[in-house]
C-alpha cells in the first residue's frame, strides 16, 4: 500500500528551454525516513542534449576557395 510520488516536471520544463532531455533515472540505495514516517530516496538523473554543429571557420573556407 505504498504510494510513490515523483515530480520531474519543473526540472524538465526549466531545462527543456536549453535543449536538455531526460534520458535515465537511477534509484540509489539511500533511503531516509522523516518524522512522519515517510520514506524518501535519492535518485541520479541523467540528461542530454543534442550536440550543435560547429561553425566552419571563415579562414578555412577562404583557403578552400583558392
């Protein structure tokens, strides 16, 4: 009868603006209990964003046109 609550929406919304995407969530063996008897765990969150193409240097483009 345990209820699991996770809310990554604020984190994902704040990072999505910059192109970050959630790729994986790993639970850790760290479990804590508060005074009310609620359990909490720590999790490792992996994010990634696509690499941006690097702009060609102007100097290189001029040399190739010669």
